[in-house]
């Protein structure tokens, strides 16, 4: 696999990414996909994905303490953030599905019009408008296919709009949080494959995020008390060894989790869902002219001194920034007003 670097937002520091499961991804997406299509389809099916996750994440290690040290030393997992006792993290699944004291270690902007990051993730932003300088034509998804038949009514709202993509790596905190306050207008699941979200795999396929299984939540933020950024699509996309996405909205910490239904109010910054083990992706869609992304994200994304797979594939800089959940992503633009990030 090629070298893939990203930028840590707080320090603007460039780091190399160490991919989790690189040999498996290389084997599956080179030899197996090219030589044995039936085997590739089987290995990315729901059943095989669930069995692989069970084998990888549910086996109790001989020494849970040694396992935690490995996660901390090799992958950088910060167990001091955990909401539950560290000793309770005695399997890889429990580390993966850990809760954190986000109210202490992931501060939320007091600006009610600030849209926030949906996850601890490596993020890029883009535009669906061909007139934009950061338009990326049909590279990661096809809009109509991504939204599916149930989202046809929303297609025209997002056409020519903007998007943000958050790639969660296996070591990360895997709850997603609500990026903007508003009322749920629709929520539905779309069936699909369980393909890897590894950058090398993503750039080698046509609109890959439109093919995987995903959950689409359409959130109206132009309501009293809402963030005022228009209609927002929050799309959770499964991947290799991700068996499920559990909707578990909690308005206060992780208390009283409940499934999301149309008509529900979602509060910005609150936990929304939990990915089951593996790597995964969240895509946010915005209407045209309704969000001004943070200038630092746009600047880091265009850096030419960072080597990464997306830049190599596109022959233009497209650098991910490591962003923490609930951190500023961009500010809502009032209708018919000047952009003021």
C-alpha cells in the first residue's frame, strides 16, 4: 500500500497513518477481487463480515491488560477518556465500542449556528457544484444513488451543494454525534455491500460509498431552535467487519438511549449512533450556499507537502485532517446573506 499521511488539526502536524489490517485489504482487493469474483463477493457479504468481526473482536485475550497496553502504545487509544472503568475494557469489542467523557474532553462550541464534526475522524470536505474550486466529480459517491429511492425528494435540495466526509479508523471512538440541531424528517436504511473504507480501496472503485450498506437521516435545521443550516443528510456507511449501525440517541450523556424516528428533535453534539467493529465512514450533505467550512480545514486540505493516497489518485491535493467529534466543522450561512465563517 502507498504511504498515506494526514494532518492533526490542533498542531497542524503531518503524520503517517498505520493501516489496521493492511495485509488482509491487499489480499482481498488485489488477488481475490481480480481472480475470484465469487470469493470476493462472499467475503464482503453480511454473513462473512459478521463472522470475521466476531472472530476478531469478541475473543477474550489471555491478558486484557497487555491488550490495552498494545492499543495505547501502537494505536494511540487514550483510555483516560473512557467513561467506564478501564478494567471493563477486556475484549477488543469493548475497546472499540467504548464510551468517553465527551462532555469533558470534546468541548462543544457555544455558537448555536456552528455545525460540528460528527465523529472522531479524518475529514475532507467537497462540493457538488462544478463551479467550485473544490469540486470532486463523482469520485466518492453518486448523489442520487447515495440517497436511494426514499431520498428522491431530497435530491434536488442537495444538488450542487456541499459535503463533508469523516473516515473513522478502527482505533477511534465509534459513536457518532449530531452535527446540527433540528427535527428528523426521515430515517431509512439502504442495503449494500460491506467493502473496506481503506483509502486505496476507495479510490480504486467507482462511487464506492453509494454501494455499501448505509443509514440515511434527513435533518431539518431550519426550525425554531435549530442550527439554521438547511436540510442536512447524516449518512452512516458500514464497511469491512462492520456488522451494524445502532441508532442510540441520548440527549444527556449516554443516558436513556433510544432509536431515531421521524419527528424527533436531535440536539447538536449529542450521541446519535454506534458503529459495530471495523472501520467506517460518515458523509454529511448540505444544501447549496448554506455552510461555510472552517478556513483551517480548507487550508490543510490543499497542502502539497503531504503525501497521501487521495492526492496521488486525483493528481491534486486532497489531504485529510484529523478532527475530534463536536469540534467546529463550519458555520451556517443565513439565506441571502454574505458568507461569514
